């Protein structure tokens, strides 16, 4: 298995731990990643809120680069994933969007390059059964709330590897890793995403709502697959607490938790980058304390 | 809330439908978008009210609303709309129209964030967080917001002091220029 990897801007800075753990997990499973040379920003929300042309052209520029590698694309950031998939959708369904993107990028692109999220690759391409067979240190007894956020499952006609209202890919993956995913109702509620910059108070309110519900459902930690979800719930957990008391709740990338189960070391997974430390939680779980 | 909205020209509905590529006119006010909107509590107009105001041609109210800048683009409304209206795309179209028409915005944070972010991408080909945050703070004068988080982020290696420049940064500048040319209003 081999993919053209699109890391995206967050994975170079605020989410370097997602980058490291994604590469480590893929390496351990024999999934080969080739970085897209000279990749550029997907444009994220500021592009689609500013210019419809730019919002398609920036992802297309990356998809053209991936096409020359002849590989499907894998990305870890949920926002990059949604922008690349949306650009493919527009190019495939709107001839005028395609022509405009080709004029702007100066090259042909018909939407041939497939784009997958790392969660999709692990669960649906590699397979949960094969992952279960590779678990060395089961996360026995770890009660985790799997938090998918918005862009992995919405809009369903663009992303669509899991159910938009009740996704289960991450739950299945972490159950295979020996953890105990809890049932909870806010799997796909929004954390506020980039509104953290423009309306931190609202993001604190949403963080409080999510963390409280995860705790009420019996979770000791959250698993996420998006750099913005992670930052808003971990780095900004103090802002969430301005709305009421919540116990310190570690928020880990799904690749960090899976990596521990696969026997990878904490430094290989960037566990030390968490703002709310997972050390005491993991120390209490014999399987996860490698 | 009592507020009188005068019937406006019906070309607002047509223009929003064209820009967003979605049938806003099909909205029958079921309020499903509003029920699921995570930002509803902060909004001056709820998503379903924005749809209705577009029907009514109430351009001043819609383009001047806070709601269009409070939308988190989470796409919950889009995924759930029984009429298949891409409400998140409508919010994008309204933000773009508000900027192009130089409407007096009731909340300029979103505009300044988008400019700071895209300015960083245009310069480096990728986002340089520290530079983007500095540009945003200068534009909004929210100088103290989040400064308490900076030492922790630096200690954890989560805030780079130098940009990671893409080898294709120069082409990105050309893409910004050509995208602007494509969208220049006649």
C-alpha cells in the first residue's frame, strides 16, 4: 500500500504530533507514504469564505502534483481532507469550475486523483481485522469517546466513508486496539474550528459542552482525527473550563492511541506534545503504559 | 423579535442561488438547519432566518448580519437540509458579497482573520502561524488575546518561529493573482 501524503500546514506546526504519529503508525503497518513535493496550503476555511475560485484552485494545484506521482492521496488533517475532496467534487460535477481551475493553475485536471483520510485508509483499506492481529499492547480498560467532528463525515456526498450522523470507523479501530469506546451523542458536533481565533468565547462554550458530555458518558479521554478539534479541546480546555468545572481530560489523536497499542514508543508518537497530559491516565492502564 | 423588513428586489435570491450553486428558494422554513446549528446561541439571525431574508431580498440585513461571520462552516445544516440546500455554501456566498460590496460589517474579526491567513499563504505558499497571528492581532488590535498560550505552544514545539516555505510559493502567488482576475466584477 502506497499513498501520496499531503501533510498540510497544521501538521508542520501545531499538530506535529499528528504528523509524527501518522507516519509512525503507517510505517509500522507497512503503509508507504511519499510526501507530495512542494505541496501548498489547501486554503482551508479562509479561502472558501473569500473566493470560490481560489478555494478550488489551491487544492487542484496539489492534486495535479499528486497525479504526477501516480498515487492516491492520503491526508490526516480533516480540513485539508474536506477541501481536497470538495475540489474533486466541484471539478467532476461543475464543468465551469473545472475550466476555471485549469485556467488558474495552468494545467489540466479532471478530478482523477482519489483522496482518502488516514482513518479511512486504516479502517477500510488496511482493515480492522489485520490491525487487531498486530496489536502488541492492548489499551485494555481505556474508556475513550471517539470524536469525529464535522469534516470527516460532512457533507456526505463529498466525503462519505462513514455515516454522517453516527460514524463508527474510529470506534471500530480503537476497539480493535483493545480500548472501550463509549456511546455518546456528540460524535459529530462542531468544536467551533477556526472560530477559535475570532470568537474564543463561543469555542469555549462548545468545548465545555463536548467535554462534559464525553465525561458523562463515562469516557476518560477523547480520540480525535483533526488538528483543530485537538487544539480546541486540548490547548483551549482552560477556556472550556470558564463555563464550569470539568476534570482534566486528555485529548489524543487516534493515531497516537493506535500507535501505543501497536507497541510504538511515546516519543515516536509525540505524546509529550499534549497540553493536558495523558501520563497518569496511561500509567494506570498496564497495556498503554509502554 | 419584532423587526420590519421591506420587500427588496428579487434579484438577491437569484444572485445568491447563482453564486452558491444551490436552490435557496426551495427553503420552506422547517428550521432543521437552525435546530442543529452549533453557533445558533451567538447569532443575530438564525440560519433559517437568513434563508428567509434572502427570499425577501433583504440585502442590508443579510449582508450586514453577524450570523454570516459566526458560521463555523461545520456543514451540519447542509448535511441535514431536507430540500438539499447547501446552506454552508450560502453563508460563503454572503460573506464574499459583503466584502465585495464593502458593507459596514457588524463584526470584522472574520474578515481580518481570513485576510491574515490568506496573506500568509500567498507569501509562503503555506500558513506561517506566528506571522499570521501577528498580522491578525495588528488588524484587530486584540493584542492580548491568547498570549498566555504562546509560551506553552513554544515549549511543545507547536509554534514555529520561522515559516515553512513551499518550493511552489511563487506559483501560489500567480494562482492568487489569476483567481482575483477571474472573479473581478465587470
